[in-house]
């Protein structure tokens, strides 16, 4: 399959919306990005941008996959509708808003692609400087987008974890806003991702039986679980869905720790973690919010499993051919392991959701 020139391994030519906001919101962009304006005006304008441009992504019924796989109801939460095409926009905009509110003029983050594009776009709309640290060995199609949005790129020797350390050190030294995972802003990030749960509830009017999410650092998964747990405590839903985590085979600490039965998320051997064009968005030897994610999987009665590159590419092809949806193959890891488990032991007739990403 990887040799099939008709099947895109990554983007299929998707173009980010970095240049544009809705025409009737252009005045918000001008006000939010103007440092000479009063802060309360800038914040109000930026909040209008967030409300109009981020979130409320589509929840699609995958009827053809249902028929083929024998799943009662399967819904796809497609995060490709966000400005830069992934769920990362949710936390990028939330943190830039927080930075603006607290008087920062610069935000810094480490990235391998998606998150950097999201933060760069969110920062430029707020008229803020953006400093992005990227591992020097990484190549990403999104680098041009970051530069186009005005971000300053700093190449860092080593891996992603080294880039995070460098970004955190720059934040501490220069009094910059630290938008990295695993730091003081973790709760803010979890709340932002919790909006995915709220949007699913708005559509289904209850929690699904299970929700499948691809994991890297674990922040998205943990935030979705937190969102559903809050809805349940408030009496809005009848249950908290089982959380299903999928990631690259043997290359993610959350899945590895779950399968090994560890009490906490344990690091992998960095030398054993090898990236490919397909798995790069998922792999790491240290998951910054791994403990949160592992707890979410366990307390919900869910499970975590591995997905191979071949399986993720296959699932992306199925989504394209059966449902007309072009997705990042790595984002199908959660869906892939959910359907594999269903094939082994069929799920009860109920509603199931998988979260998917559109761009890299």
C-alpha cells in the first residue's frame, strides 16, 4: 500500500487556512492584533475570533463502515475543520488568549509540525511574537506555514523532548509564555480539549459507549475524558464513555504502560523509538501528560492498543473510499484499534465515536 502512488500517505494536498478568517471577522483580527488598543478591547475581539473560528467541528455518521464492520452506530469527530486542520487549534487559541490576558507579548512552544502551525496562527491573530523550537532532524510541511505566520524558528539538536526542554528554558529565561505540554498550563489545555466532549454531547444528547483517540502526549485523550466526566457529574449524561487509546506499535509510553500493567506512565528507551513518515505524529519516548491519559483509560474501563503503519494507512484509505473523508493516517490509530477489538469481540449495539485529524 505504501507504494501505491494514488494513495496519499500524509496530506493529499490539503491547504491550511493560515491566511484567512471569515470576512466579517476581519475587524476582530485588526483589533486583537493591535498592541496600541486597550487590552479589554483586544481580548473581546480575540474571544470573538475563537468562538467563530475554532471548534464546533463536524460529527459524521460512518454508515458504510458500520455496515462493513457490524458496528451499530459509528460517528467520526472530524477536527480537520479547525483553522489549521487539527485539534491543536483548540489549545493554541486558548493559551494565546491566556497569554494576552496575562500581559505576555511572546509565546514559545516545541513542535514537530501541527502544534507549531496552530500556535503560530493563533499568535499572529493576537499580534504576539511566536518562538517555535523544532528538532533539527525533523522535516515538516508545516514549517512554511509557521514562517508565513511570522513565527521565529529555532532548530534544536536532538529529539522532540529536547526541543521541549529548550523551549521551556527559553520561556523561563526570557519571561515568555510557555505553551508546551506537561507544564503549568496543563489544566487549561485539558479544559480546551474537553470542549470536544461538549460538542459530541450537543449532537448525541448523551455520551457514547466509547470514544477512540490516537495518543502521543495524551493531552487530547485526557481532556476529552475530563470533559465527559464533568458532564456526567453535572447530570447531563448517563455515563462516562470508555476511552480507547491507539498509537504507533511499541512507540508510545501510554499504550506500552497500559499493556504492561504499570501504575504510572513509564518512559521508553529513546534509542528504540524510530519514526516513519506515517507514525511521526504519534511517537515519543516520554508522554508529557501520560499519567493523565493512562488514568483516563483505566478509570473509564477502556483499553489501549498498538496500530501498525500498515493498519493506519489501511484505515485512512477506508475512510477516503467509504466515507469520502481525507484524514491524517496517524489520526486513525484510535479507530483502528477500536475496530480490531470489535472484530475479536463484538461490541454491544450502541453509539461509538472516533476522533480524527485532517492535516499534518
